[in-house]
C-alpha cells in the first residue's frame, strides 16, 4: 500500500469549513459581542433609573440626599459588574463554540477518510474519544508535523482556555496558570495593586477581543495548512492508541 492516499482534503470542502468558521465569528461579533459596546452608559442609566424609582420615598426632613445618590451609585456599579461578567462569559462562549466546532469537524473528516481504507468501528470510535494530544499524535504519525506549525501554540492555548471555561479548576487550569497567565485577569491588574497569580482561580478567566481574533485566525490557519493529500509512506508511524485499536479488531 506504499504511496496510497490515506487522507484527502477536497479544496471546496476546505473552503466551506473556513467560510463557515468566519461566518460564525463575524455574526457572533455583530449579534452578541456588539451588545456590550457601551456598558458604562448603561450602568449610569441604571443608577438614574434607581433614583427615579426611589425618589417618591425621599423625605427631606428625614433623609440625607447624599445617601440616595450613594445608593444609586452602588446600583450603577453593581449593574456594571454584572454586565461586564456577562460580556466575558459571552466572549468565552464564542471561543468555546468555535473551538468545539473545529474539533468536531476535524474528527468527522478524519473518520470519513479513514473509512475509505478501514471500515471497522473500533478505530472510528477511538478517533472520536481521543484527546487533543492524541489527535495531534495521529496527524503527526501520518506525516503532518502539526506541533511545528506557526499556529499550533495558539490553538493549544485556545484548548486550555475552553477547558478551564468548561471545567473550572483542574489540570487545564493549572497548566494555563503556569504557561499562559495572561488569560487570568484580576480586578486590579492594571494598577499597582495587581493580584498575585496564586490568588487567582478559574473565575478570573478572561479573553479580550484581540485574543478571540487570534484564536479565530489559528483555526483558519489550521484548515489552510492541512495538506491536500496525506500518503502512506515508510515514515508513517502511528500512535500507540491507534495501533492498539487496530490490533483489537484483529483478535
């Protein structure tokens, strides 16, 4: 079987994956993230609304006006913090959506191609259950040195961010805190009172619009750089989990 084409990325399909991804990101910006463009004004409006709703209770003989304005300011601050948190969760949800869709599309393509030369179900099931590193090992075993590409490190960062967003404190969080602490933002990070990193937990997970763009670009780069054809060669070295799955079908 030397020289056999094992994987073929049909160019129109490649383009449809890229276009679908770009559409998702563009519409997420337009329909979701754009809603948080002026939360300072909305917080100020919330404070004003609180004053309007409570002015009937103000008695100049018994109340200090300053107390009412202070309460309104507190309402505005609380509204701002809640809306900021919603903005961050929305942004993280957008990132999770793009990453999970990429992951499913990749596995679906791999399985479809594998079925051309291996039709049993154990291997197919293992492709769907393998972790991120396992899929990278599979692609590298077939000759595409994914980890050497310019975009892989950003793609791996995206994986870590999504796992922390999904699971909270755990292995991914520990790795993210050690290797990419820029995704853990404290309330005083831009001041002299910056929080120590070991005080931060998964609730400090944060991504900026620029980082969303970087994650999006690395997914596009993945699809663009995925070889059109991957051949079986003498250099093919399948990962142990894939070899084990094939061997289990031959018993």
